[in-house]
């Protein structure tokens, strides 16, 4: 029996037992949790002026309302992913939901800047535990094949929707109620998700060496390295690469990650990221492609298009959020309804390559159309093309990466994949701002999107290193 089929048989046996968790309920739970995690990356952006006025934030501190979440999220993803392997997916999923929900309540009730920033960091901690668990619960609940492909496609589409909906939901709630509503809305959703997780997810099995076998030195080194690296690259757009604090953070992050690699290879009895995973072509090449794709889609695309619609087209926050609806709808449709049937007929690697090339064409169109200065000409048409490409490549890429993991390593691979996305987005934004120079007016935005189109061609080239995954 092939390795994929061996992993699938566990889920098949579990789904066939009387009283076993319903796959549809597990999928709905995973998607709801993923939507909350991705939504809260950007939902505070349009509420920042209201938050500044309500809590009397100093201008230099306001950035940490968003930054504290992003840093904690990116820095703790590897640890969060491995927790599901060591302590069990159900237990970790519920714990992540509880932390995220409690932190959302604390943030919505915060009355000082320090309390709000601390609550956002705690939200990031919960998200780092929760996000890998949502993917792990899918890969263990669905057998490898069409059922898993459809589940992954839905999960990916919901992630896209959460990222796009952040600005829109933030604007609507802030205008209609208060900035506090953008955090408090997570509380009833989180409580319902905890109840659903307790009811619909199966009991945990002992995994990856059993309870207590967690690589704490590796976890500390990885968290320090990724957090320092993320902090350093987020400083680049404002302070430059040669700023002392930026350089110290980047150097410290590099040293910590080198130490992490040494711990994993030579000293850890139960590594946070088992070296055998990085020797697996599906995991190593897939995460590299994910990092490159994240440098285009994860943060930079939303960032630069937001600036274009507000600075060039003169849109407000709510209009900008509405302007992203075509991106969301096309990416969701491509990921959920076009990709699964395509994966039954076309090699997954070929789909990733095709999606990257289509996205490159869309970003090139975006660059060329930037001087048009109208939404229909400069945003809508390109949005359809590059969102189609992004939707086509996400699910097959995820399927390739998770195919390299057994049940015992599903959480570690989920953590690696999510870390690649987040670090790729942060690094991509810093590099793009540096390469593009001043981003002002249509010409500046056109220059940025030409560079993003070039990065997408690099994604296509890197996709050639992915292992073949024949259609089913």
C-alpha cells in the first residue's frame, strides 16, 4: 500500500465507526476557526484612527495594535504546529480557540494602550496554535484523494475570504457600532467553535512520542528567530535595511534560526521540525514555493492595492474594502469549484505552475493599467486574472505539501506551511518597498506590480522542483 493510502486508511476507518465525527462538521469547524485567524490579521487596520482617539495612543505605539498580533502569530507557528502532534489535535484545537476567544474579549474591553497591545499579542498566540490545528484536523479527518482535495479547497477559499474581508468587516463594524466590536465579534463565534470542537472532533491518540515530548530548546530558538526576523523586516519600509535596530533584529533572527537548525539536527530527541521532513521533496520544495507565493499574495498584494485605491482612486476605507470583493469572489470560486475537478484530471504540479503563470500575467496587467486611474480599467480586470491564478495554485500546493507528512508529523508540516506564508508575506513587503522605491502615484504602483509579476515568474520556476502528484 502506498504511503498516501496508509495515511488515508486511518481516516477511512475513523469515519466508518459508529458515532465517529461527521466530516462535514469537522470541515465547518476548521473553516470557521481559520476564517477568524486570517480575518484578525487585517480587521483592525481601518479602525486604527478610532482606536487612537479612544485610548489616546501615541503615534509611535499605534502600529503595535496590528504588529503585536502579526509578530506573535508568525513567531509561534512552528511551536503551535508541533503541539498538535505531541498533545493531540482535538486538545490543541480547543486550547487555541479558548486563548483566541479570551484574548478577543480582553482586547474588546481594554481601556489602556498597553492592555490592548497585550491582548493582540495573546490573540496572535492563540492564532499560532489554532491555524496549524485547523489544517491538521482536516488532513487526519479526510482520506487522501478527492474528499481531502475538496476539503482543502474549501479551507483555502475560506482563508482567502478572511484575508479580504478584514478591511470590509472592520469598516462596517467600526462605522455601525464601535472599534471594540471588531474584537468582541470573535467571542460568540469562538464559544460556538469550542462547543463544536468538543462535540465533533474525535478523541486524541498518543502521537509523536507521547505526552511531554516537546522540543523546548528548539521551540525557544525557532520562536526567537522567526519573531526577530519578522520584526526586522517589518521595520525596513520605514527605517531601511541599515537602521541599527533593524540590522540587530535581522542578525539576531538569523543566529537564532541557525541555532534552531543545530538543535534539530544534532541534539533534540523529539525535534520540533524533524529533519526527515526537510529531506522530503514535497515538504521542502512546497514550503519554498509557498514562501515565494506569500511574498506576492499574503501581505503585499493587499497592502499595495489598498494604497492604490485610497491614494490614486481616492477611495475611503469602506469603499476600499468593497473594492476587494472581486478578488475574493474569483479566488474563492477558482479554489473551491475549479481546482478540485482539475486535480482529478491534471497533475497538481502542473496546476501550481499554471496558476503562477496566470497570476504573473494578471500582475503584469495590473502594472500596465495603473496609469488608467479608474477602478474598472486599473483594478477589476487584473483582479480577475491574478485572483484566478492564486486560487488555482493554492489548493494543489497545499495538497503536495501535506502529502509529505504522516499522521505523526501533520502538525509540524502545517506549522511549516503557515510559517512560510507569514514570513514570505512580511519579507516580500520589505523587499518590494526597498526595490520599488517611493510608491506614490500611478507610476510608483505600476513599478511595484511589475516586480510582483517577476516574483510570480519565480514562483512558476520554483514549482518545477515540486514532486509530481498524478491526477486522481
